[in-house]
């Protein structure tokens, strides 16, 4: 970075600040998401696979 012209160095710093501001917004959005259980998140997929063992606890493989 030191080999760049001062104007280009400033562009790099501006870009880093832009990325940091985006990361801050993403973290804020993540914090606003209400956590749910795995069961609730996967509820729509329960029973969607045809075939296979009825209960995976009985599948020794």
C-alpha cells in the first residue's frame, strides 16, 4: 500500500471503511433476528424424503 500514490491510498482506506460499515449493518441485522429452534427451522422438511428407514435410530450405518 505504501507504494501507491496518496490518492490511491485514500481510496483503499475509504473502501475499507465502506466494508466495515457494511459489516456493522449486517451485525445489526443479525442481532435483530429472533432465534428459533432447529425443529422450527426444519419443520417444513420433515417427512419430505420418500424411502429409507422410517427411524434413523434403527439404521446402523
